[in-house]
């Protein structure tokens, strides 16, 4: 039987040098529940900062949108609860809006649609399930001016030049006068960033270890979770935050019939979360070919929602 993508990625990643797993596999039911706990942690500043911007700066942001009608296309839309703040502001600002949430999960899109119907009655919602690297093609020929959203600091999951490649890819689906709205976690005190990814309650550690538990369950593996510890690092020069699981001792683990060997203190790279300065974003704007970018930050300048504009 042909291995699933999950099995192939896990086996290949654990046999790579250095070892790595992919953060997209964190979100089984337990992982999703743990991430919801992380979102509520006092150290995890990101959701509160983004919500502050969407609540307090949306009217200023909307002043930069000259058209009356917009299709709002959201990549990796999730449940839409945060996006509703922006959509409500658009409507209060006199805009006519159609919302197109794109997500790989049909179930979450169903929740999103139902939530929007209750919260914003009369809002046209057109969910598009699938991988947005493919489903974006469906909006390319639509004539209504577009605002493509990529919020939640999801851009931070792209390593190195891949972030620029992704933003350049998105721009291919924008016409003159369209906009791209990007949520970005900004560089700040390194201790503040590290605390967000290595919280005192140990929820982030549980979140990372849960992927080993999932591998045990789905790939007949025999990871002993107590043999691994969580470690986070932040490089204030590059802006890269990295999360690892560290093997506490030399050991071997069976995964989908494959023996994987660990040296004592050998790391598994679990996740990258890139942080940016406003100067970094200006460089990305120029290299991706956008005409301009305007930044809307929270009161502590921890986070930015940045509006990239094509040539009007």
C-alpha cells in the first residue's frame, strides 16, 4: 500500500539531517485544543495584538481602500471569528462586501459560513475548500476588486526566502487596484518572543510532544514522550524563532516499520516562526513588486497588519 503523505513526510523528516517534522501536522483534535489553550496564555501576545489592531485601527485602514465594492479572499481562513471584525468595519465604512474564505478543511469552512451568517446577516459568503495554492486560481478572473487576507502571522511559518516567494505568488492573483492584507509578528525584546514559545505552564511543550503522540497512534510508532524535551530559540538578527524536541538520551524508535536512531541531545526541528521589522517588510514589498505598503500596529508595536497595494 502506498504510504500516506503524513507517513512519507514523517519518515523522510526523521531520516533527514538534521531531523525535522512539519508543523502542519500539529493540528489533530488534541493539537487544535492545545493550540486554543496557547492562544489564551498571557505570554502569547499575538492574538490580543492583532485583535487590538482590527478593533481600533480598522477605520484608518479602510480609509486607504478607495473602491466601494470588494471581494475579501482569506487564505487559511479557519473559523473566521477574528476576520469578522474586519468585515464588520468594511460594512460600517460603506463598503459592499463578498467574503470568500479558502481553507483546506471543509468542516472549518462550514463553521466559518454558519458563524458569519449569524454574526453578519446578509453577508454573501462563498467558501472554497482545498489547498489555497490551487484554489486561488478560481478567483483569478473575477472582476470585482479584491482584498486578499493572510492574517494571524501565518507568514512566519515560511522559512527564509520562501516568504518572499509566497507573497510574490499571491501577487499573481491580484489586479491593478487590488490589495493584500498581511498579519506580521514584529521583532521585539527577545525575551518577550521566547516566553511566547516556551510558556511557564508548559502548554507549548505539550503541543509539540502531541505530534509524537499522533505519530505513535497513526504510524504504529513507539516514541516515549518522557524521553524528549522542548526547546525554543530566537535569533534577534535573522528574526527566526525555532522550536525543537530534544532527545534526552541515545535511543531508537520504530516508526511505520522503520528504525530511527537518535543520539543523546539530538534535536528534531518542529517549527519556525519568523519575525520581521518594518524595514524588512518594505524590502519584501519592493522585491515582490507592490506599489506601496502601509503598516497598522498595536499600541506596543508588537504586531503589524500591513496593507500592500498594487499600482492603482
